[in-house]
């Protein structure tokens, strides 16, 4: 386990910074007008500050930049995250048309890709760039949608980032990109963990779109940046999908259900898997813990896939797929609350 030692410094630095910065941005949010005001579909009963995402992004960036000699690709990730952070600030303050937001997310993804980050399994042609663009925009939106309950998006982000950090560090000799992937992922995990004490159980601050979108973009970029070794190409490709399985699952469930109901996919509502679990009788804290366990279980499956033989890897993937399918079938029939923006 000595390969985990380099992860300690960026993780701890980002964690401490987020712990210190979050109250500072919370104090700034009210005079700047960054408040999430109550409405019938939201559980909080008083205006809550929205600048938690700033604390996460600044803590992450500082921990990465403090190491010096930052590669061009990491600058690309930071540039893309800054673009969607700015989009989120505008959206959190006065709203934004979904088309404008999507265009901004695509611009941020292009910045990441232009720095040299892309998937490699499709070769050097346009297909690889197109897939990377769709992947980054998709995961960015998945985390944006996932931010619907106290501590949910930050906690799943921390688990996902930790999964990427451990796997990238484990195979640091596999490729030159593994080391910066591991360091950046560890820093992101630390920033999310440092933010969580202020966001769990009666949150005093939310990350807002200015936090959830950069979180998704960074994780998507790190997934495309790293090399994920396993016995065969299909299982190697499955590793980042497994680590990000829960946000992908939740977004897919919501998209399918809204499409079948004839509703705009970009329209908000209380039809996410977390809301459905609450409507099945679980408490909000229980739901968040259950989803954490679900995300951690998929990250452990990814670790198994990276280590086992091809037969065991395929068995682990099949079991994970079956669990997701059954979970989705149950949640699809769960009652949903009032639909809203």
C-alpha cells in the first residue's frame, strides 16, 4: 500500500483549505445575493448560502498548483472547471437557459480536450474527440442533477475521486498520465471531504451549480485522462464507468422517466432516485448513506475488475449491472413528489 503515500499531501492540503474556506464563502454569499430560497419542493425552510462550490474549486486548485510543475493537461482541466464555475455562478444568481448552459459546458469540454485529454480506445480520429466531448458534458450534467440532497453530490464526488486516486496511484508506472491523475483526484477528494461537514445534516451552505458542474467536469476529465488497467479492453473501459456509476444511473433514470412522461429533460423535479427512496419511507440521512454505500460498492467493484482475471472481471461487471437494473426497476415504480423547476 506504499503507492498511496504520495496521495496524503494533496488530500490533506485540499481538506484543510476547504474546511477554512467554506465558512468564508458562506459569509460572502448573503451580501452577494447567492442564496437558495425555500420553495415547496425543497426541504430547507430558510435561505441558504450557495457559494460552497467556490470553496471546493479553490481548495482543489490550490492543492494541485502547490506542487509546482503543473502539466498542460491539468491546466486544461482547471480552465474547463473555471468556465463551468462561472456558468454556475450566473445560473445560481439569476438562472440560465438550458441551451446556453449546454453550450458553455461544451466550450469547457473543448478546453479540456485541447489540452491533450481524450479517450484513446477509439484511436486518434474525430470519434475519440467526439466521445470525449459527450462524456465530459454528460458527467458534468450528471453531477449537476445529483446535487439534490444535503451532502449527496459532494459525498459521491469524494468517493469517486478517491477511487480514481487509488487506482491511478496503484498503476503509476503504467503511463505518464497516472501520477497527475492520482494527485488531482486526491486533491478533489480532500476538497469534497472538507466541504461535507458544512453540507450534511441541516446544511449551512450548498455547493450550487457553481460547485456541482466543476465537480462533474473534473471527474469526467480525470476518467478520460488516466489509464485503467484490467485483463481486457472492455473491462478497462468499464472501470471509470463503475466509479461514476451512481451519477450515470441517476441521470439515466431521470432522463428515461421524463422522456416517457413527455417532460423536458432539463426541467427540475423531485423524481431523482434519492427522492424516490425518501418516498419509499427512508429518511434523508439514510438515503444519503445508502447512496454512499452504493457508490463505494461500485468503486470496490472497479478495483476488483482491475485486479482479477477476465472471467472474474466479467462476473463482477455482470453482478453490478444486474443490481443496477433491479434497483432501477424498483425506483421507476416508486412515487414521486411535486414536479417543479
